[in-house]
C-alpha cells in the first residue's frame, strides 16, 4: 500500500482539516441498498451476515463501491458483545433483537469472549485488503451503558426504564456488569485495530436515557476507561464517541472522555457545538436522517448550513443517527454532491 496517499477522514481526526469535509454515514451498509438485501436474503439471517467474514466484508464494501465514502465501517452489531458473553441472541424480522436477559455476573462467560468474535476480525482484514487506499476503515462497538441496557431489558425499549431501575436497585451488580463490559469491549476494540481498523467508534445510542446525576458514572467514566485502555495498547488510533441524546452533557463528554471526535445527534444546535465541542474534539454529524429521505432543496440548504457552521474547525460530515431503510439512493447521491460541492 502506498502510505503517501492521504486519507481525508484520518486527516480531519488528527487536526489537518481537508478543504472538503470527509463524509460517511452511520449504517451506510444496510437495508436501503438492494445489493445488501440480496446478500441478506442469501444468508438467511442477520447474524449469519455478521459472523460470516466473506459476507460481512462484501456488505461493508458495497457503499464504498457505490458512493466512494471517505470511510468504511465494518458490518457487525453492538450486541455481538453480550452474545460472545454467552447470552442467546436472535433477530426477528420486524421486531428487532431478542436477547437473553442478564441475570447474574457469574453466568457471563468472560473467558474467551473476544476469541469468539474472531469472524469480525477476519472480516476487517478482508475489507482492509480491498479498500481504496484513500478510504479509512472504522471498527466499532457499543458503549457499556447502551449494551447493558439491552442485556437488562432483553431487547429494545422505548426508554430503558427497566435498566435504570435495575441499576438503582442493584448498584453493585450493575457496576460489576459495566466493569466486565469495559474489559471485554476494550480487548475487542484492540483486536479490531490489530486486524486492520484505523479508527474506532463507540456507540452509546441510549445515553439520552441516563438521568443527569448518573451521566458521569454510567456514560463518561466507562467510555473514558475504554479509551485509556485502547490508547495504551494502540496510541495512534483515533476514537469517536457517540453519546446520542446527551444534550448539554455532550460538552462534558467532549472534555472528559478522551474521545478524538464526538458524533452529534441532530438535536444539537450547530453554533453551540462550535463553542462547546469543537475546542476539545472533532465534530461528526449531524444531518437529520429524515431530511435525507425528504431530499430536495430543503436537504441541500441544511447541508450548506452544517458545512458553514462546522467547517471552521475539525469536522466530519455524517448523519445525526443511522440512515433509515427507505432512504432513496438518489438522495444519498445528491447529499454527497452537496457536501463535496
């Protein structure tokens, strides 16, 4: 590989902002692409795609071949961690994940958890060999709070109130669960870097469900612990944090977590982000996924606004959350044209 070819995504993370912001989309390999749906149908199940390196690599590369994004993100899921810890996992069409509920710390099979995720690392190695040289490769995992939420609820929830109740009723057990998730997640991310990942992202998709008095303990502290562990083993790896729904606590997260970049949901005012996030970290975001579906002039106007407001500092263009399944491909093409000008 010719190491002299710059990667705009990595440059932005390391403080050398390109003239055109790098761009990728969360969930960019997924159900809005007909080629993904063909692979998914062939595989027979979502988990089969995740755990078959050849298929995971293929769908990771699909949006790069079609759109030439500045970064690819390995196709996997945040719930592979509890699955590797011994909890049964299934994905029911139209219902989402069905995860065996956590009952006791001693029932989690911590030994060998990362080794059981070897197919993910194999997929990363395959993708790395096939990516264009200017395209960065992102590895990822769920953050401890969000993964714990699914483990305690047995799947999705509107507000994860059951997870919060458990944390209040059984603080020592909950703290022990977060500690295990910190340890396994750190080792998993380090293994991804060794396999070829050049950037890591921690998805704390349910950070917005955390009460104010617990944000430091349940979100920032575990994330900081993971980042410190990963950076100790891989000092040069950039790490992006995504505490979705954190509101004003985005600032605390940017200041204290150690993340190189903070991915913002679309509720965050752009001017506020330039003042309270960009001094501490690169900003990633934050076009509304629904606006990408709407498309047209209203989308282009907002893209122009985001670029104008955030383009003065370190900035990666992305959505405020994952792309929605019924997004028109033509709108993604129009978005890229507007971003790249």
